[in-house]
C-alpha cells in the first residue's frame, strides 16, 4: 500500500512462497562457456537474486513528499523544544544520571528474558480505566494524540496491530520519521490495554541507534 500522502504498510512474515523451477522460477539457460560446477553456481546465483528481489518487492513501503517530511520534522522539533523548556537542562541531566544509576540495565534485560508472562486481571482493569480516563480528561494526553494522528503510521494503526497479532515476525519498512520505532510500540501497548490484556504486553527496543533505518521488525 504505497502512494502519496504518507501511506504505510506492514507485512507479516511466516508463510514463504517457494519459486518453482531451476534458478528460482526460470531465467533462461546459462551463458555459453560454463562447465561443470560453474553451471550449478550460475543457477544458484540466479536463484538467490530472484529470491532477494521477491523479498524487496514484498516489503512494506511508506512514501512521503518533501513537504510532508518537512512538516513532520518541524512537529518533532517543536515537541522536543517544549519538553526541554518544561523540564529544564539541569533537571534532565539529574533525571538521566539517577536513572542510569538506579537501573542495572544488563540485569533488568536478563530478568526480562528469564521471566514468564503471567496475566494479572487487576492490572488489566487498572490499565483500561487509566487509559479511558486519560482519553476523556487528560488535556496533555489529548494534545499528544492529535500530534500522533499527523504521522503517516497512524492511518495504518489497525492494520499494523492485526498483522502483529497474527504473525510471529512482522517487518515494517518506511522512511525516516514515519513512526516505525516511536509509534508502532505504542500501538501494540494500546491494543493490548484496549483488549484487557495490558499485563501481558512486553515491548523491547534493542540496539539503540543514532542513524536512520528504513526497516524494523
């Protein structure tokens, strides 16, 4: 689902399509002059190339024109400035240092992977009530929602959560700023809370980076 206006598409992985015929669907005979193992290697490379092309063609795509990208970048900059003004540089520094000292990251990650998911009905109810209250009366939350709705990924929220719920692995591809790493995890959490399963939601973002990426899974 690509096109103008910042469309967004996710693709569920788990059911592969096998190409038929030698060389991944047939690509003609091998060049003259090849012998023995060279012929087999040629067909192998042809098959790999066709498989790679199929994978690329099946990836999700987000398209934005330069004006849309500029608008999103401006919105993000405005949010950052507002957060910095509200917190102040000294407060941000203190909170960051305290957080690093308190959280033993390696231990927390190890505990996360070793722990078993266990549903907690009381927590599910609390999260649902809290979410409903924020949607109805929390002005700051409502303003944040207005900003989120302007991102290209928001229009595909329902489709993305459906794909994620129905597939073990989902690859999402899109341009920088469309909301892959910032919005999709929030979509997952919101969906779990809305379905009364908030206590079962675990979202981990691995390998923090300072460069852009066009695909996440």
